């Protein structure tokens, strides 16, 4: 028996967007300080900046190669530190617990798929286990969304089929990843994108916020 599932993005969807405006600048500065040219990581997401820079350093035929591991470890520590700091001031939107309970009562298995680290999610939502069946955070997966394998790992753990399940998020990458698996994709306007951007990225429906899911998913 397979249950339908609802997979949620986390920040911008169940909690306000974390204030991480400075994180990208800091991570790019660390790459530069390690000797990595900007062209190696232009336009990448934050974790991918570290991965690309680490790979580039490892391939250099100089002392730079021996600094690759220390560079990557320090950069990952920095994003964790920045995230944990932001998480300490952030909590779920007011009716999140109630809405999650209502969706469960309707027979949905519930998952969270996020590029945040697990410790940050649990700082913001310490009783998450009472409301959500499975979390796949940054440190739980090898492939991060928009790679659809991030969502597939969560669906597999929930015993759910993509075609019967729903991806909910505020990000274009949430919609892209869900669409790649043939999921129903619901955009929410509580984060970083407007209706146009979410629809362009593959949203089949766009809601003001998570509360609209209870009537949408009958
Ligand atoms: Mg988000």
C-alpha cells in the first residue's frame, strides 16, 4: 500500500525565510581567500560554491591541492554557524502545526526536504517529529534539490509514489525538482518568489500560504 505524501520545503514555506543575505558573500570570500578564481563558482548556490571550489583546489598541481579539505571543512562550518544563528530567532508560522495535523488526518504522509542543516531545522521546529514523518535536510542527502533525488529519498522513506504526491515550496528549485518527478507542485507566496516565477518554474497551483492546502488537498 502506498500513501500519498505532501513534501514541504522548510524556510519560506513553514517558517519565515532565514536572513542569510550575507552568507553567499562570506562563502565566496572564503573561496577567494583559498585561491579559487570567481569563475569557478559564478552563479552557483552556496553549497555548490564549496563543492566546485573544493574540486578545483583538489585538481591543482600545487600546494593549493593540499588545502582543499581544510577549505571545504571551514566553509561548511561557516554556513552551519550562520544558519544556526539565524535559526535561533526563527519559529514556524502560527498555524503550521494545526495544518500539518489536518493534512495527516486526511491520510497524507508528510515530509520536509530542505537545504538547511538538520540542527537548524530542529532548532526552529523542535517538536517536528510529532507532526512530520520524515526530514531530509542538507546533511541527510548526497544530492540536494533542485536535484530531484533529494525529493525521491524522502518519498522512498515515506513509501509514497511521486505521481500521487505533492511538493510545496516557495522556491523555483522546489517546483523544478517536483516537476522532474511528475509531482503536483504547489507554490506558496510566503518566501522568495511571486506567482509568475513559481508558475514559470513548474507550479501547478500557487497559494498565498500553507493554510490553503487543507482545502486544496481534499
Ligand atoms: Mg524555501
